[in-house]
């Protein structure tokens, strides 16, 4: 079986990267929505961060960046 030309391989990989970046962005938004819901349920961003063993600033930044348009 012959390997496709390098230009074709690059084009295919670029398309795949574009798809993956879109999926990752959508995942970050869904994760931020879940973090926001957790903060509402537990009463604070700090409580969510503590339960997930994350820094509260990381949780707060994710919520702010991906849930506000």
C-alpha cells in the first residue's frame, strides 16, 4: 500500500486538527457550565474547587471565560 503524498497527509491532518479544536472548545463550554452549576449547588466556587482538588481561581476563570458571551 502506497503512502499518500505529503501534501495530502498535511491537508487531512489539518482538517482533523480543526475538528478536534472545535470539539475541545465545545467541551470546555460544557465543563464550565457544569462548574457553574456546581457553584450554585454548593454555594461557592471555592467549594467546587475544593471538591475537585482544583484551585478556586482556575474554576472561577473557566466559568467566567466560557459561560459569559
